[in-house]
């Protein structure tokens, strides 16, 4: 597989603003085992995000939002069973309607099994993509997947698009846990931006630079970039960089590292 000229990692939000933007880390592979961070951008609205998606390739991006819903949920609701039709149907609903349908689905299920899960949730340790609070990944899917579809991006094993612009689903928590365990390293709440989380970010950045991960990649950056990653108490910049590293790993793998069989309704998280 030809390596993409450019790599991106995207820490996504379903409601971008200047205070809480969509954060994009850009970089390139250097040789077979090193990722160089070029810069980190802040996209303050969806117009800027859509402009990113239509940038001419070749590029490969790791995006931190779910690309699909659990098949069990989709079949239960009687929604379309083709990814593009499902995403179009889902995008046509407003958030209140999504919350209502998903809450009704959960209410009808026993305690301890309220949510339906995708096959990748267990190996990735990720939240169910139908979850609408803490974190609201259902709304991130609503805002993100429809824009991937509209801009014609290629989603391996999920949706055929422009193969010079490739999007894979990334999850920074998966890589972070491998490097620093279950320690918390970020918070949007100022009161929770503690010295312990600062130390965890320092340790996480150091581990990325040293390549202490099964992905076999070392991160290269300037002193100023390192300081910015550590100083960002929200963790958005660091999460974008973690997605960048996952994208770099996927770019080196046959089939982008995806399992032999991926349910296109659900999608798959890179490196899970």
C-alpha cells in the first residue's frame, strides 16, 4: 500500500466554538517507525471541518468519533441497513428525536444491558456509539458521519469514496491507556485541571516520543510543540496527536489494520 503524503488526527466535537474547537494534528511518516508532528490547528466551525475533508489527497486521517451504530440497535429501530442510507436517515433526525428513540430502546432493556454495543467496543474499551451523554458520542456521529458522506471521503470496509482521501475511526483513549493505564490526563472543567493530570500528560507525551507502544512508532516534535501538548489541560491537542499516531499506524498496515470482516453498519476503531 502506498503511504499517504499527509496524515491527520482529529479530536472532534459535535458543537465546535472558539473555546472548544475541532482540533486537528497534522504530520507525516518519516521512515517506517517515526511520525513527525507538523502543526496543530483549531477549527472553530463545521465550515472549516468540511474544508479539511475536501482538501485534495493523498491523505489519511484518524477521526475521534464513531462512524457507525450497533447493528442490534439499527435492526430494532427498522432503520436502513446500508451505511450511506443509514447515515442519511440519521442525519435527517434532530438531536431530540435521536435522544427519544435511543432512550426508549434503553428503557425496554434490563439493567446492566441498557445500551447496544458495536463489535469493536469491547476490544477498544470505547463508549457505545448510541450514548447521548457523558460523552455524547451519538451526537458526534450525527455531526461527523454525515459530513464524511457528503464530502465523498473513503471509509475502508464501510463506504467507497475517493481513495486519495481516507478516513478511519480513531480512539485516543485506547492508545492513552496502553501508555499510562487508567490515569486521567485531561478535563474541560477548570477545577479538575489538577497537577496529577498535568503529570499524566507529561508522562503520556514522553511515552509517545519514546515509542513505548505496540504500534511501533515514535513521535517527533519540537520543544515548543511538546510544551503546548502538556500545557493544554483540556487534552484536545494531545488527543488529536494520539489520533495522528493511530492514523500513521493504519497507513502502514494491509487493509489499514482492519479485521478481515468488519460490519459496515458498525465500522471499526483503528488498532482495536
